[in-house]
C-alpha cells in the first residue's frame, strides 16, 4: 500500500476538521486526542470488511499518523516561535 496524494475533497474535509477542533480549543490537548482516537476507532470499525481488512485499516492509520506528524514537525521547525 503506497501513500497517495490527497484529493481536493480530502483537503476540504481536513480543513473542516481543523475548524471543528479550533472551535473546541479550550479542551486540553490530551482530551482532544482522546476524542479523536475514539472517533478513529469507530471509523475503523465501520469499514466494509469485505473490502478492507483490519490490518489494511491499521496500516492506513499508521501511515497517515506518521505523515501528519512529520508534516507538522516540519512546519513547526520553519516557524519563528518564542521559547
């Protein structure tokens, strides 16, 4: 399974999810992570098991977690922050 470029509709969904997270920015980050993980678990369970095995679903999750983490770390390194 290879990493694929996001489609335009994926970016729209991503931006919507970011806006929703920003709406709830008063929640502690760890709680936001817990809610997102719960949702992700439910999305995995809802996959059509005739088309996607649990291992395939987890591989997609792992690859996208890694990609998202790498992307944000690169962005943070470019930004001028205060220490």
